[in-house]
């Protein structure tokens, strides 16, 4: 399930399983979101290449060191 990709990537990075409560769409929820980076690629010749899984793992590692929390 694509919409669970963020949570499925975050759980192993944190070493915890999220407590999930599934509810219907709420007012203001976005069905889909997209990041259009073509202007960024064109203007400064940069194309993002980090997967959400790798990015979240690196973020969690940084966060734990920076805030001195976790393992």
C-alpha cells in the first residue's frame, strides 16, 4: 500500500512499530501530494536521488545524535 510507505520506512528506522488507528478521510486531508522538482533541476542542475527509506533512516540517526535520545 503506497500510502503506508512513509510509516513502513519509519518503523524500522526507529526500531518501533507505530500504533495505527485507521479512520476515514478527514476534512482537509489531501488524497495525493506531489513534489514537482523540474524547476529545481533546471535552475541549479540538481536532481534529488535519496529514497524516502534512506532519507528517513539518515534523519532518525541524525535526530538521535543531535538531541541525544534513543540508543
